C-alpha cells in the first residue's frame, strides 16, 4: 500500500528586501526584525571592525565613505528595494550634509533609495509635526551635543536632554534604566522624546512610555525601519507606537 503523501506548503514566496548597512558593533539585529512586516526581509552588511570606544572619533570612523560604499555594494547581490544606514551617531556627527552624503553614497552603489538613521529622525519629526523635542541618549556629553547641533541645523529645538555617559556596551542597558532616562529628559515643552542609538534596546518601551508621557516617543531603530519601509510603501509592525500608526506613504527615490 502506497504511503500517503503529506501536503507540501506553497512556500514563503519572494520576500521584499530592505538592505541595512550596520556599524561593526551593532548588536540589535533581532530588535530591528521586530518592526518588519512578515513579507519583508532584512539583508544586513557590516562595516569593518575598529577597536574604538563610542565617542566622536568612532562616530566619524564608522561613517567612512569607502567602508560605507563597500558594505552597500555587498548588498546589491540580493536586490534590495531600499537601503538604510542604521547608526545614529555615525550619521549625525558631520551634520545634515554629512548624513546626506552617506545616503547618497549608498544610493550610488546600490541604485536604490537610501536613508540614514539621522535623516529618518528628521523625516519622522516632520511627519508628526514636531519642532520641539527632548533627547535621551546613552552617549557621553560631547556626542549628545553633536546630536543637539544636528537637530538645530534642521530647525528643530531641543528643549532638554539627558544622557547615560556610556562609551561602550550600550546594548547591555536594561529597559528600566532607559525608561528612567526618557522620563528625566522629558519636559512639558517637548512635543516628543527621541531616544538615540541603534544599539540601545527600546522596542517594548515605546508604547508604554507614549501612554505614560502623552506624546510620541521615537527611537533610533524605530525611525530607521519606518523610513526604510516607507520607501517600499510599507509601514512597520509596532503595536501602540504612534509613528507606526501613520498611514503608509511611499516616497520617491532620494
């Protein structure tokens, strides 16, 4: 008697692909996946390792043009529809023009739309109508000041900031410490709070803190994935997160 054949599933089909250029020390790939729609995949490339602490020197080094271009070229084989550069400090350290140069270099190497974390932050603030905000960072004070300068260059007013003063192992920070940091940064005059650093875990904090504070709480990985998926005409998965509730709006190549 012939054995019964088990039904074979159709398979996952062809996923849409969002490319990611990460700094060498990125430890939160799993967190980035949590924002991804089920039909979309992340393809990740990393820049070369440099034994540096997290400060202005490191931020400048991980934004090196040749290294960014090489990582972007390695993504071309999987045909991403867009590419993000997932690092806050590496994309704000040289100002708005520096961030634009980085996304422009990635776009030249891949032939698809590209955006950096810091550019994504500006897009998210504009989408939410935010012109005054508080910032919460894990960084040392000098690097936090560079973020303040970056936002001011785009006409955004930082009403208050709070930092942890860390120069390493940022992905080890517990949620409770980050939540207290956000509360310390917040002010009545802030229309939103931005939590910097793609290496700082935040996913499960966003919705509860937004409810507690009564305003948007934006985080580095959140705005990065939101802006990247926006270029695919998609919205990220983020239940209860105000940014993720905005209607999907595909934007042209940039």
